[in-house]
C-alpha cells in the first residue's frame, strides 16, 4: 500500500534526523547547501568494483566516499544531486550486492519478516548517537520479506537506485535497492 511505504520512509527519515539532533551530517561547521572546499575531491575511490555472480560488489567505502553536506530537513534536491559523484550515479539501475547492518523499518503481515529496512554502513550509526550521512544508508525493499537480523553484517542483492528521495519535504535517502 502506497501510504504504508510513505509512512515508513518518513519514520525512517525522522529517526535518522533525530539521531543527528540537528547536526549537519558530515559537515563539521559547514552549513546546508555548502559546496566542497576548493581542492576537495568528491570522486569515488579508484578501481572497478568486483563482480560476484553477475552483480557488482559495492561497499560503503565507495558509496560513502564523499562528504555529504546538509541535513534531512533543509537540504534541497538540487543540492543533494550536485553532491553525488558521477561514478556513484553510474550505479543507478545496476545489479549490485552490498553488505551492511540491518535496521528494520517495516514488518510484513505476519510480523516475522521485514519487507523494508535500512542497510547501514555501521551498526554504531544512530543507535549509539552517531548521525549517519545520507550516503551511509540504503533503503532496501524485499517484497517477500526476510528475517530481521541485526548486529551482524549481512549482504543483499538487487537493483540499485541512486538519487535524492524526498517524502513530505524531508530527504529520506539517496540510495535504495529493490532486493531479490
């Protein structure tokens, strides 16, 4: 149901924003909408991702390789898109495998399987007061659902989507995966 999806994205965005408690993600003293300093690089690390059974193995070392400036309530779509390096944008529509830590957002009808969750770079993000940057989580949707498994690194395969995602005026992320 479309309402359920929007509700869970807004809840996730508010949770992440709450973790940040108004801080600008990854910006230090910078302000929302700021551009990288002169000479700063915003490109992904060199080297092609490894292929595993026809999937690009993409890690948060690559996805989070650029500083994201802005918070979920003030950053604009244009500012968000301008920060994403071209090398990362090329992942849009690609089949990927990515590893991270699960934070369930939406449970299935039987409440034993999660159909939507955030895949985080680190298990320390949010839960222990460290505000993640928008490039340090991926919204994963699994139509059939998977058993929630937290506090251990897990890998998921699917189609990657890269670009600013907004719900009710809040940035809810820049990465999503349609899980398989």
